[in-house]
């Protein structure tokens, strides 16, 4: 069973058993400052629905009622724990010191090899320059490995195009309303009847008849 050291605490990796509710909650109580431990314990409670043993109807209610955490905060902790689990394959590297640092690596969770590479690069850079690793450093390194975001100019073009489409639909609606106001229902019904007749005639005619119709329309 492999182990890694996170902030001077030994973390067991590869354990297949699931903790009981009491064990998971004890981990949370002992490790309020160890986000990765809390995240792993919370995930065990969520996946095993252990919160039901404590009388809570769902995980969100449990997080708030038992610990005073919003569900979003707990999901951040669980995501951070997953990052630590991925990085634990590098026994010589320390884990991110805070949940905010781990959170910046979450976008790479579907690319574990890239996550490991980025983390190695950040830690090596920090050591070489004598700097403390920050969430901003990690974010900058991660962004270089993510697909580029649409440029601001392109985004504005897309917004403008959507506005044109919306305005066009509004204008068409107003035109239709104006026509409805100008003519009586009888006149509109007669116009619709003639249009249907013309459509049936046009699509049922041969090329010679269509040519004659076009000539007639041009003269009119």
C-alpha cells in the first residue's frame, strides 16, 4: 500500500475499503485544516449515502446542518482531494498546501498526466526561484495547457449577431401585427385563400405554365 506525505501527515493510497460514518466524521473533525482529508471523507459520506444514518434526507442538508458548509464548498474540497489523489503518484513532490491551490488544478482532472506535468513545473519553478507556490502561479500554468478562450472581439461579434437576430424577429412580429390591424379578417382570409390557390397552381404546373405565370406577374 503506497503512501505520500502531505503537510507532514501520511496519506494511505490504494485502500479499497470504505469508512463508516463515524470514521469519516472523525477524519473531518481532526483535519479541518487538511482540506484533502476532509474532501475524501465527505466523498465517502456522499457516495455511500452515510448521511442517512445521521438522519439527513440528502447530502446538501447534511453539509449545512452538520458542518455549516454550503454544498459548493464541500464540492471544492472533494475536487481538491481528487487532485491530491492524482498527484500522489509523485511521491517526491508535496501536495498543494491549500484547497485554493488544488482548485486551480481541477480543470486538468480529465488529463491526469498533464496535471502532474504542470504541478511538477510549478514546484520546480518555485524551488529554483525561492518562491512560495501560490494559486495564481498554478492558474497561470494551467491556462497555458487549456484550449484558448474566444477573443473579446469575437465575443462582441457574437453578441452583436444575436442582437441583430432578436431585433429582426421583433420587427417581423411588428410588421405582421401592423398588417393585421390594416385589414379586416375577411380581407386577410381572402388573401390567404388566394395565396394557397396560387401555391397549388405554381407547384402543380409544368415549366411552360410557370413561364406564362411569370410573364403575367411582370406585366401586372
